[in-house]
């Protein structure tokens, strides 16, 4: 009996499972999830957190080094700029070396995982849920509003346009109402 399996398929499935275990990056941003990290900056964008993670929570860091003067740079772009400006050499790529060095400012993340960015599907689902909650709060506000006449209005269609709401009665007559949405 021969047992055969596709290693690439297994690795792909494992990677997908590991991705799903990572926490989501919140839409309003977050601070670094590593408790020992002294950086309490609020990262509004996912890319900012990833840059911080690479700078602080990776043991090894990738640098670009100039062969001519042995200077090291965090980014390849800054190394290219240095070579073309300082050494006036057209063979920029020939003078660049990528090296991996020990990160001096390394702080171990322990068991903390780098959050993952929402997929487009997850983002659309979150936005849909948010809009549903907004409509629910709006309808509750309409019902609490003294201008709302329950006897006259049997069916409510609320269309949101900034802070104005159109409430329709059974005859199709509309009444424009200004509401203030309170965030909970």
C-alpha cells in the first residue's frame, strides 16, 4: 500500500490555518500587542505596525550595504540614493549588498502574534454590520423623536443622507427629519 500526499497543498492549508489564528488588525488602529514593548504609539494603519514589528520584534534585520564605503542603510532606496549621489556610479545594483544582521533593538514578542489585515471579504462584512447597526440606531431614534407619529406612519423606510432622514407614510408622503446619531 502506497501513501502519497502533496506537500505544497499541505503547507498551503497549514499557512491558511495559521493566518486565521492571528488576531485581526482593528479598523481604528492599535498599539503594539507585545506587552514588554515600551513603544505605546497608536498605529492607525496596518503598514505602520508592520514597520514597527520589523524594526523591533524581528531578531534579524535586512540591511543594504554599499561596497565602496561599507555604509549600511535600512532601505534599498536610501542605499541607491547614496551610491548615485556620493559615488556618482551608474552601476548602482553592482555596488549594493543585501545583508542580514542581528537587530540591536530587538524585543522578543514571546507568544504574541503580529495581527493580520482584514481580507476584502471580512472588511465588506464588517462595513455591512456597521451600516446595519447604524440603521437600527437611526430607526430607534425615529421612534423616540416627538415628530414621529406612529398612527400616521405604518411602514418606515429610512434613507440616510448624512444627518437627514426621510420618513415615508403609507401614501408615500415624505417628512424630512434631522437627527443626531449618538455613538455607543
